[in-house]
């Protein structure tokens, strides 16, 4: 499948909402194409000038605001992971032939999901947030919920995106949080950092 591509300095996960401000003319055209054809586009992480090979498709859920000069704010939602095979520059925006990445059906180690949820709830508690267990219910997988706000670097977020089975993503997050939480607890400056620098700004609201 050929997919419009949008390189950005972010990693988006399946099921994750993401607001975008579209201001460049080429991406206005891309957005118009996707709205007209009801098709997704692909978000690929740009980090240190390098574009990732694996990304996540995004569908436009709604237009938040249109501006008189043609800019617009949109809300998208991550859908499916893909890997680009060939890139094309015959449109104003980048496109690529992509392969969709299927989710292997491998059972998660007993108790692993409960453990990673407990770890994450502890991290959120340190950050001054209270979340309910129901927040972690997702048809996409708990790893995508926790991975949004687990203190991961951009490179680590991309690494998580590329891990294939859910069970391996859960184990990746358990190992990360085992090392990260004690550092947060020990280091007041790091604790202040995670509370102020946006690690948790996109965490979804609690379910009522």
C-alpha cells in the first residue's frame, strides 16, 4: 500500500490521540487528500535528522479549528504500525510503499501485565497523578497506554514501537520502570523534571 508520510519529532502509538497543527502547504495538501479520500497517513519519527523505518498510521478524527490563512488544527489517532519499503517524492509531501506489521499472538507471562500496571501507577503517584485501573483497558494493548508516559526517551519510544509482540513490550516496560522509578524516588531534581517537562501532559483523562 502507498501511504502519505508525515515525518515528525514524535512517536505515536496505536490508539493514541495526537493533536497536530498543520501549517506547511504540503501538509495542508496531504491533510486535504486524506480527508477527501478518507484515508490515513503515516507518522514517522525524526530523531537527530534520521527518519525511522517503522511508523504508525494515523486517522483524522476531527478538525479542531480552521484558520483564515489555511492553517488548521486536527486531532488524529494512531492506528496500525507499518514499515516503509520504498519512498517517493512525486507529490508535494512524502509518500511511501509500506508493509503493515501484524501483531503476533504470543501469551504474556503470568502476572506481567498486573506488574507493569502497578509500576506505572506508582510512577504516576510520584508525579502527583492518581489513575484508576480501568484506564489501562485497551483493545490495542496495555503497553501502548503505558508507553505514552513512562519516562521513555524518544529513542526508547521508537524502540518500543518496533517491538513486535505485546508480551515483549510489557517486559521492556517492566525492565525500564524497575530502573527508572528508583531514580525518580531518589533524585528530587528528576522528580521535579517529570512533573514539569511534559512527560505526563498527554496522559488520557481518568475514566469516570
